[in-house]
């Protein structure tokens, strides 16, 4: 392994010679610049791991070296040498990105220790960047498949806001991948090493949801046989994903607003407030604009949650992604089943291209997995798709409306679930309350 490269910038020849001799004796490769102007020029042409610079020089000081390093060598760590009278400036430099400072006169052992700490910090930062890039590919953005312009625009938006702590509201139909997007936001942020806690607000009974979110004391209500911290606390320093946020009742909306505003929760039955550091990501498939107009969703809560709104496109808006997604789901199912499946027949591919996918990517995944089970050969045929509401791709004029397709699909899933609305809701990826509303139209 080649030795670390240290650049020393100082207009005092004696200090320069002393530091160079000491650091070379410690095994470092040392570059020197006799002043600020020469130091800036050297940063433009020389790689270096650590920059040791005097804060005050006749031809430009350490702040100029720091600014040049951030432009030219962003991974290098900058250590400032300063007299006691310039201590305030050195501290300000650290606020602007300097790694550390030494106050003159200092011991040479301090120099070695500080340089080694700076190198370790640099190594850890590079490893962290590498890990984050790997994690984002495996757990975040990389898991959202598609090449369409609509999806690329959404992924660009997710990348742009991931490292912010601003609340994000994910909008889109059921099955468009809102939880995948929420996970991508988490894994792309500085919180990626902490917990990601998903909550389906429509799946938890209303009388239990407050205690689930905020926690409760022992004896706070019937059945509360022990103290529980709640999901907000479980997500502390990480990300809390509130799915189906539109299903919250007005009283719970008010309590959630207070928690978001105060960055704190009060468990049910407690008088103690728990301070929290949580990144909040919410999602809904409902039209919140309509709910706001009708007074069914609090406007003040909406603006707290929707600091950054992100709309995920429906699958029918990005049809060019269907073959890629279908191939991915088919190969995944084939591996799990131990089968050899090479692809779709022309008829099956044509049906997929013509289908409107009211259940979006989740529906596509279910259809492909069912076809993988039913397929008798290496090619998946139209009959293997196993859907009685398939249409003739050659007759676009008789295509059912989106509402008709949705009603047929909901009816079919309910039949397959034997009328069990909880099981059907899980298959459809909606809350039981949402399914009950849809079922009224059947």
C-alpha cells in the first residue's frame, strides 16, 4: 500500500522544514508549498490525503486553502495551524468543513496523532460512501425497476430529496410501489443505518392505532398489560413510513399534527413527553385534494406532511416498463419454483401490453407469479395468465373502462379469498375500509 500523501502549506521555511522532516520520518509522503498561492496551485495538480496549512500567511491564508481543497480535493482532510489569537477563525473554519486545528506551539506527537485521525476519518467516509452506494443499489433505488421517462423523473426526485429531513408525501394508486419509494428515501439518506418502520394506518383498528403509534403505559386501557414505547420511538433516528395516511380519523390527525410539530409524542396514559428525531414519509392512494375540500383531512396536517410531494406514475402511464418488470418477476418466480421459464408468448405479451393494470405493479407481479405456477413449458402462454377478464388486444374498441376492470378484479380477488375481506385487502394492497368502499360498487 502506498504511503498517505500530506501537503504542508506554510510561509515560514523553518516550520515547513521541521514538519516535513517529522512526517517523512513517520512514513508519510510529504509535499510542501511555501505560501497560500503556491498551495492553491499545488492542489490543482497534486493528489493528497491530508492538508496541513497555516491559518495566516502573507499571500493567502488557510481559509483560501480550505476553499480550494473543497473544490479540487473534496476527500482530503484539512488541518489548520493557528496562533492562540486566531482561535475564533480556526473554529469558524471547522464550521466550513476543516477537519481539525492545532494551536501553536504544538508538540510533534500531536501532529502525528491528528494526521492519523484525519486519515482514519477519510477512510471511514470513503467506506461509508461505498456502503451507501451499495445499499442504495440493493435496498433503495436499485429495487425500483423501469426505464421510462416518467419513472426516471421520479427516481431523480427521490435521489434529490433523500438526504433531506423534510417530510415526503408519496401519492399514487395502489400497487405503484410507494413503500419501495419510501425505502429508497430511507436507504439514500444519512439515516440508512437506523430503523425503517412501516405502518399501514388502514390495517390497524382505529381504537388501537394511537397506542401503536405513540406508545402506552401499563394499564392505560383494557389489555394494556405492559408498557410499550410505540412505533414513533421505534423509528427514532430513522424513518417512519405512514402508509394509507388518509385513513386516519380526525382525532388521530390532530394528535399526529402535534407530534410532527413538536417532534415529540406522549404515550397513552402518560404525562411524560418523549422527544424524537424521526424522518416522516407518508403515502396515500386517495385524492387528498378532494378530502381537503370536504373537510375530511386537516389542511394544516397536509401541509406538514406534504413538504415534498412525490407522485408515482401508474403502470399504464409507463407501458414500456411492462416487459422489463414481467421478465424480472418471471425469472424470480422460476428460481423459487425450480422451473426453466424463458419468457412470454406473443399472445401473452400482447395481452400484457393492452391490459390497463388497475392493480399496477402489484397486479402484474401476481399475474406473472400465477402464470409461472401454471406454465407447462418454458414459454408462458395467454391461458397461463389465468384471468377471466382478459381482453382481445386486437380489438381496442371493446376494452372495458378502468372502473369496470377494477370492479372485476376486486370481485375476482374476493371470490378467490372466499369472501374474506381481510385476506382480499392484503392481496389487493389496500386497507379493509378501502376494500369495503370498493365492494359497495360491485
